C-alpha cells in the first residue's frame, strides 16, 4: 500500500493476528493501548470505513500495526486510532506515521487526520509533534483504567498544514 526504504505498510491478513495480539499485550505497550480481542481486530479488518495495516521493516518482518477509522466520514476527518510497535526506538513508528499521512492526503479526500494519546506517553507525543501534528486540547480523566482515570491529548494535522 505504501513503502519507504525502511518500512512497508500493507493490509493486515488473518495470519498476522497472532503477532498483532502479542504486540498489543507486550508489557511495554499495555499502558498505552486498549486491549482488543481477535474478533475486534477481525471486524476492523473487514470494515470498509477502516484501514487495519501491518508495519513491516525492510526485511519483511512484522514490526507493528496501525488502524485508521473514518474513511467515509462526511466531514473528511479520519482518526489514527492505534499504532503499536514490537520494538521501540528504531524509527518505525515515525516512518509509518509519515507514510500513512502521505497516503491519506494523496489517495483520499480527507481534510483532517486526528488522534488521541495518553498524556503520559511522552515518546508518542514527541513523535506526533515532529510528524506535524498539533495539540488541540486535553480530554481530562477521559479513560478509566484499573480504577484510575487517565487523560487524553487530542492532536491533528490538516491537509493545508501538510501541503503548506
């Protein structure tokens, strides 16, 4: 679907789900990602309003995955719902974000790509900012997890910002 010399994005298939669930349940990822079942991932894969994509490294190894929702949104606003990586700190996430943003603006009529990120996920906040996303605000105490509330920061990038 989209590729660079370091990363390839391709549609997820059923054979990828075991590794996706493994990545999602990795203790390094659990604080930042809600846990889905195999069935929930399957529904997202089949949804024409969504993209469920695998991130592969240059050797063709599954390095992570991402999900985009809202392809049919009448407001032309899509959500980067999830990105999870098997290994942090190799630049795969930033490259995958660059590729999906580039692909969405080139191949759809989307005007806005948005996401939310937990306020304590400093690494992700840095990557999103350096990828051109702007902070719009904070959803205070928006998620109840293990008896504790967590806040989400909403970020977006507009087509005009990307093209400018």
